[in-house]
């Protein structure tokens, strides 16, 4: 179905080719998982399948990419639209209509599919992806996860033979992600659709893959059965890392198989309490932000309902819940930029100008509010407006000069995503690189409270570990960090506390070890595999295994 023959892709501003001498064959009806660190060339590989590379991205394509007998060099994307469906990293970039139903029908209109068939496929897709209740909603009113499902649905309605998905579950909560992946798997198994899927949250998708295509980052491509590729790859989900630490062979790829392999390990660990994931949080005199009765509504529809929340210095809080539960609305209300129908927010006291009750970020100038509460939105490009990475970093340092002594924005960026050249245009970066750049810009101001809305979207495991280290450092300096996330593995490693929202209300609030294992939806892989033992992360297990002291 898809053939790469001696394919290399080089860009004029790069010293080395992104892809080098790639030979690859993807058979019909295969689900191939494309993995690699941020910037390793995954998006370039996927873009070559439908002709986006090089027709729209620039650069030079050497060799031949053939899809269903058509050369992508001779057929631009519009001439491959009936064969290849593509869902990019940012769904908003691909929307061309106003409502959910119109967006689902648009691709079929371009392919001149009869109206009666269009109507049937729209209804099937609405049910398949759980969008029926949203059919008449405006696309800009949807949550990030809902937009992602619409983007996937708009491609599925055309019934392509090849489906290219670039991080399709990055904005979805665990339940919605399972529904989407189940739908994709049905397309593969029942209809013979060929799927190339790039995803950083490998724990969600590895069990569905027939084959793994690994990009080590040097231009090469290594393809093979998942267990074989992950046995030696530099990137792997927690289930594989646990298997490596425990010496399992073959490596399990599903929680079910891992639980079977883990019986001796559970017995060996039964009498050994796990070491703490994070340091203990000092509670005395550590109140930093107090929110009371926060209510947010849009057109009389309540998004947040009288929420009370207290944030402490030195604490990392994970804000979790299904798509549309009100997480983003709460963060914007706390930061001061978003609508707030009722309630109060106080940060501080913060200085001699304060009366002792704290200050409300909404009552301050943008620069002053940013030094109190910083927020990184779901769409990082909302905060990027200059012509180069260097200009963005220099501007961040200039605006944060009163906080001298801390690391500069360039230093922060290199820790999160090393190797991004200052001459690059911010909008030419991958989604993970854009997020890292915005994090560096916001962290340069050293705000006392930092709010991150889905910060791990687009980040690989290495970048997540670096982000956790950064968050730990901020907490150690006495700041409070709130992370709105669907990434249960990140929450298990990074958070002291988990707050769960549903329908605008807080329904759970407590220590991470208690809250995330209370529901199978939020439990990390290690907790599922070793249950009922209280282990959450691979590092905890590795620390107590023989020789673990050296690795911990």
C-alpha cells in the first residue's frame, strides 16, 4: 500500500537530512505506530505519504514514495485525497467550516459523493466518535478534545484507504482516547484501512500496533514488530520500561499480559513499601492562592460552578477530568484574563503595596499579573508573535529583567527541547517545540503561580522528564504549579495533589497516590499492573529491585 524507496528529505536550513535512505513497505490493513523524540522527523515521514512533503513544506525529496500505486512526487495532496486522509497535530488548522456537521460533510462534498451517502456517513461518524450531541455546535465553542474528535471524523467520512494520524489522542481524556483508538482499530480490522499513527503517549496505543516505525533521530528508520523494536529503542512506554527493569522476555505490550508476567514481581515487592515519588510538601504557612466561589458561564451555560480552590507554595497540582469538564475555564479565571461571573481570587500577600489580603490578577496590568500568575494555553501559538525563536526569547528576557538571577529563556528552552535554532520561525516548529518555546517564555518571568493547560501535548518522554525537573525546581523555589492534563503517567510522576473536575464541579481533591488509583481511568500503567501494591511509577519499582539504588 505504501512504499518508501531510498527516500531522503533535506531542508535548505538544515545541516543534515531529516530522513536518510529510508526503505519501508507498509502493507494494506496494517496499523503502524511511528515513534521518535520531538524533532526526529515523524511529521516529515507522515507528510511524505500524502505529498505534503515536499509540495507544501519545501525542501527536497530524493527517492520515491508510492501510495496505492501513485507517486507522491507526481501527485500533489489534492490528487491523493481520495486515498489518504490526514489529521494533523492542531485540529483548528484543518477546519474550513463553522459547525460540527458541516465539517464532517466538507471532505465528501469535495469528492462529489452523493448527498444520500453523505448523510449516512455523517450519522455513522457522529455515533462512532460520540459527537451526536455536538452536531450543531460551532467548532470554536468546542473543547480541545472535542475539536480533535471532529478533525478525525472529518477524515473518516471520506472512507480513505490510508489514514495518517499525527498525535490523534494528544488532547483527549483517557476515555475519549480509548474510544477513538477503538474506532481506528475497527477500521483496520474490519475494513482493511492502512493506518500510520504518530503518538508520544505510547502507553495508549502500543497494544494496538501491528508494527512500530522508530526514528532514532539520525535520519534512519527502524521498523519491526513492537516487542522487538522497543527492546532496544531509546523511547518506550512505561509498560515496556517496567518489563526491561524486571527482565521480562518477551516484553508485554498490554496491561493484561503484563499482569500475568508480573505475578512473581508482585510477590517479591509485597513486603517492600515503595519510595515516595516526590518529596514531602511543607504545609505550614504555605498558602499562596485562594479562590472562592469561582463561577464561569458562556451564554448561560455554566462551565465552572462555585469552585473553591487553595494553592500552596511548593506544591504541584494536577487538574484532571474529561474533555469539557471546565478545567481550562477555571485556569483562565484564576489567571485573570478569562471571564469570571462570580467569585474571588487572591494571590499573596505579595509585597508592601498589598493590604495583607492578597491581590487579584484581574485587577492588575498584564505585566504585573504575569509575575503573579503565568498561564500556558492549550494552543501555544497564541503567545507567539515574533519572527524568530531568538526574538521570542530575547523579548521574554527583556520583559522579565526585574527577576534577574534566574535562568534565561534560552537556557530554559535548551533544557526542554535542545537544538532549536534561534533563526527558526516559531510557527515552523513542531507542536512539541512550540510548547517548549512558550514554556520558556512564561517561565522566564518566574511567576509565583504557574498554570499549564495540557503542557505535555506534543512532548516525548524525554521532554516530559525535563519538564518534570523544571516543575520540581519551581516548586522547590516556593512557587505553586497547576497542570491541567489528561496524561495520567505525567500526573503520577509530577503531581503532589490531584483535583478532578466533572461538569464544572470539583469531585475529588487529594494526594496523587490516593486519587489517581481510585478510578481505572486515571490509574497509570504501573499501578494497574502491580495492583493492589501502591506503586505508581517505574522509578519506584527500579529503586527497590536489586541494584536499584544505583539507578534510582
